[in-house]
């Protein structure tokens, strides 16, 4: 009886101890001093080869954090388990090879020290800076999940009603300002036609295009996304368009996305709905006219996103390979 009580107290104290751990700036200063420099170097190499990498990493980090920023999105499926990355909303995710490259370099430098969750967070931060954003100081100390299952995926679709998408953001501690700001990441990269094809030909089952879309943009997108070639069942054959239809800087994080919202030229339905509420429409106009205010808030919201439902202390593990759990 006494032994059972002592065991219970031990595990209770251990849980309380785990809960006291928190993320901190320069977490690896002693254990792996060159960690952030190595991450930055590898990210730079990949961005020079492919300027769309920042968009890929932003989306990869966001999809991971919707289920806790624990690198569960990086785990491959096995014979016994279908992992998160196999869920339909995750099939178009990119950037896994960048994380693999960084992990290999860090394992050579300081084996078993830097988590995959921190690698993804730092790599995303560095890619944001390389695409025009700010090099915000991100706290580290995350641990990696040992679980990744398709059943845990709850990703808002681009065609989600605005209120439903907001509920998903709020479920992980983000608010309306965060949502409006983080959607600004859609100023970089490209999007598969399948995610917005209904807006071009059969909006909400009407057989007509979305009346909220600028007619010039509608004509442009129809040329790039003919209905007979669009398929998300085979991603490699689904056409893509640049998310930024406003400027000739499709890989630069700036206020152009919000110009698109204001001018009814947002590609995704969810993005265009930012113009339909009082607060979000005011923010869109503010960010369009003052890009620096967008970049400043984007950094704050990214830090907030990256701190949601993290594992710390003795929770989880430090994966040796980001694609599979240890053991």
C-alpha cells in the first residue's frame, strides 16, 4: 500500500515537473551552440535552389501545429499505422527533404540533442526571413511526439466557412487577429487548382462562378485551371497557380495578399472572406497600406502558433530520424 502511494506521488511530482518546463530563447546554447547557425545555413541552401521552399515550410509548420507543434506531421506511415501526412489535406505538403537535411547535419554536430519539432519551427522562421519577413526570435525546447495518426487530423479546408475556420484557430489558442495575419502567408508560393476550382465554375452548387471574385481574375484562373484537368486524386497532375495574383513577386512575403483581398482578387474563398467582416476587412486594409505592420504582427502570431500544445521536459522524445519514432 505504502509503495503504491509512493509510486503515485512520484508520478504526480514528475507530471508537475514536466508542466513547469517551458520554451526558451537560445535553448541549445550549451548543448548544441551551432544549432541555429546550421539550420539557417541549410535553409538558405534550399531556398537558393527553390524559392518556393518558404511557402512549403510555412504550410508544413502550420499543419503540424494544428495538432500540437510536435513534429508528428513528419512521421511516415508504417504497416500498422496511417500517419497524419496521409490525410487528404496533407497530401500536398512539401519541405520534408529540407527537414531531413537539417536533421542529418545536426545529428553530425550534436547527436540526439535537437528535436525535429524545433528544427521545423526554426527552419520556418529562417525561411520567413529569407522571403521578406522578419527574423523573429523563436523560443525552443520542444520535444517530438511518438504518435502520428490520420484520425487526429482536423485541418480547415480552403472552402471552409469563415466561422468554421476561425473555430479551428481558436481551438489552439489563436484569435481573429492571428488568423487574419497568418493567412497573409498566402502571399508566397502556389496553390493547386483543386482547392478553388468550385469558385470558378460551380460556386456552392449554383453552376456559376463566385460572384465575389474579380472578373479579370476569374478569366485568368479559368485559363490556368480548365475543369477537365483538375484532380486532387493525383496531385502530380493537378495544375497550380501562384497565390499572389497581384504582383510579380510570388515568393516574397509582403502586403500584396491583402491588396488582393481588398480588390476581390484572393484566390481562395477563405482568404476572400476576410473582406466580409468588420475587423478583418479593417486589418486587411491596414496591412495592404502598411506592410511593416503586417510583418511585425506576423512574427508575433508565428511565435504564438509555434508555442501551441508543445511537448517539453521529459515528454515525448528527441527523434534520431524525423520520419520515424525511436526504438
